[in-house]
């Protein structure tokens, strides 16, 4: 809002100290702070009221349509992106006729996906079993350490 640097702020503070005096300076700063707080809250209220009025009047829709007219490629890509998101979000909610070609294909894909998951789980379990067996075998082959005699003393 105001472009006041550090040196200007120091000059204003020293001037206020000389003019108002050290006893009344905290009261002055408190009153200035209250005034600034009230001004900010009124500005927020005004901005909120103007945004609400703009929403009710349809200005945002007009603004969106003007932006899309200014950049038609971005607008069309946004439409495509929204359609793709809707399609992927609603893909799991489709009720397909099991007798149709699409329903049969969906069932085959679901069955194939389940087979892949089952096979991956089986292979992972076999690997875990092999690693556990190898660790047990390595532990069994490791000789016990023999105690050494202390000859120093």
C-alpha cells in the first residue's frame, strides 16, 4: 500500500516521539492499530460483498467465457481434460450388460487382471520362501566360534 522503508519508518517514529511524547506514544500506536484493523476489516467486507454481487450477476461466467475466447486451444484442452477425468472417475461405476461384447471384454479383462495379481502374489511368496530357506541354510553352515585363550595374563 505505502512504500515506506526502514529509514522512513524510523524518521516517523522519532517524529512521533518528539511531537506526542514518550508517555502518550503507546496510546497513539494502540489507536492507530485499531484504526488500521477497522479499515482492513471494512476493506475485506467490501471486497467480499463485491465478489458475491459479481457471482450473482454472472460476471465470473462472463469472465471465463472471455478468457476462453482469448485462448481457444487452452479452453478446448481444459474441456478435454475435464471429460477424461469424468470418464476415468466414472469407469468403475459402469453397469455393463454381461451379454454384450463390452461386458464380455470387461469380464475377460477383470479375470486376466485377477490372474496376474494371483501369479504375482504366488511368485513373491515363493521368493520369500527361497530367501528364508537360504538364510536358514547359511545360518546352519556357519561354524560356531571357538573360544580363544587369553595368553597375556
